């Protein structure tokens, strides 16, 4: 499919694919794009093969680094230097597994989106949905740029750095690994072992980034679609109450109620799909803010500008991503409340009594707070983002006192 904007009046499949195109680019290369009835056997075999490759890469990369962290007698600073990459690989591997296990739920959300496009036929409503789909794409692209540029810059800078070691009468020039490994398990002081491990760590980081970006972008696109549906409901309510009946508009309150409940169910699907992933991300981002802050202060003291700039880039990318998932939860909650406010602000008092009662049901249902949570414990909102940052800095202060 091309990257050209879909025009109003295009098929439901084309419009739905336009919103999900970037997600396909992120998830399909790592084998976690869900299977559909139209998926061929060859495509399923390719996906399984990619799953094996990705899991093998994560395991082979993570184990030597974990063993070094536990068995090597080294300073806390060096252990913390390894903790950052290792935690990124482990949590991303958990996200990768979650995306695989929830494949049917992801497919259900995508099919729900396509069905919404099929049932909305007016160009005015399609334009509202398309506007939100474009916003979801922009957020997904921004997430990919921030995430990939920050972390891959760290890998690139580490790979370009070399060190000379003396082994007997031989002097060897080796690449500095992004994450040190246990040398009794893998001797990285020899070539080509050093280059192979360096490539494997870069490859594993790309897989980890792709799974994280795929998760964030999927959340953004699904949330943008839900906001589009809520906006359509608000347009329908306003037209139904304030304007004369139109041939192409909603001609009964039942149609509006059905669309409203359908959208709330869709938001429930998003919550069910994302709450575990959000919990892991909140935990990781809190830890990363703490660790990266420690890295930045250490490199600042050593006046290592190259590493300092790299860590600041990673810090910004992580901050952007955690703000993104918190903002998604906030905007869905606010948009859900806004439906009730729009219904209340219309000239409902001119309607028949029975219609007023139906409209009151919409207002009452909108008053029930819709929440996207992290592990069904923490409400995702901008306030949560502030709490994550404050908690990260609190642990950073504790870490500095310990070291």
C-alpha cells in the first residue's frame, strides 16, 4: 500500500489500512502482526520463523550480560551501566511475548476499526475519522523517530569507540560493546567474536525497539480511532437535537446510542489489551529515568560530551514515550466525558419526553469515568506522567546517596 493519504469515499478496507499502515511496518518484520483469515500458510511460516529468530536473539544477547552482572565483582557504576541495556531487552521481550499472546485481541480491534469504517458512510463523518487517523499516524511516526534515534545512536556511538588491549606480545584493537558480557562464557577479546557479539547486541536492540515502538504506535492508532468515533457521536447528537432531520443523518436516538456504546466497548478492548503492557512500561520508564539520570550526572562529572549527548537523547525519547501513553489515557477519558457535555449543552428541552429520557441515558453513561490503566492499578493521565518523573528522580537521589 502506498503512503498517499486516503481520500474521502474510499473503501472501508483502504481507510482502515491507512490508519494501520505504520503498525504493519513495525510489527510484521518481527513476526507479531496478527494473522487474518486471508493470511496464507507461507506468511504464517515466515511469522513463526521470525518469532524463533527474535526470541533466540534476545536470549543469546541477554544471558551473557546478566551472568556478568551477577558473577563479576565490579563497581555499582559498572553494574548500572549494564542494567540499562539489559532491562530494555528483558522488558521489550516481555512486551513482544504479550503482543504474541494477545494477537487475537489485536486482530479483534483491527476488525472493529474496519467495521466502523464500513458503517459510517457520510463524507462529513468520514472526514472526522480520517482526521483522527492522520493524527494517530503522526504520533506513531514520532514515537518511532524518538525511540529508534535515541537508542540506536547509543549503539552506534558505542560501536565506533575502540580500545587497545595487550594479550601477550600482541596488541588488539577491539570495539567497545554497548553492554559488557561475561568473558568466561564468551571471549570477546578475540576477533571475529567481538564483532559478532557487537552485531548481535545491535540486532537485539533493533528487535526490542521494534516491539516497543509497535506497542506504542498501536496504542496511539487505536486511541485515535476511538476519539474519532466519539467525535462522530458528538456530531450526530448535535445534528439530531439542533437541526432538522436529514436524509443522510441519524434519524433516531437509537442509532446514536448504539454507536456510543460500541465506541465505549472498543475503549474497553484497548484497556484489556494494553493494561499489562502499560504496567511494564511504567515500571521500566521509572527505572530508566533513574538510571539515565545517574549516567548523565556521571558523564557530566567526567566531561564525556559524546556519552552525555547520547544519554540525553535516550532520556528525551523515553520521556516522550511515557508521556505519550499517559496522554492517550487522559484524552480518552476527557473525550468520553465530553460526549455527555455536548448532549447536555444542546437544546434538549425542545425534544419529546421519551427522547429526553434516552438522551439522559447518554449523559449518565458518559458520566461513568472511562479509564485506561497500567495493570488495572494506575490511571494513565498527565498526572501519572508527573508521578513517574518524580518517582524516577526520587530513586535517583537515593542511588546517588548509596554510591
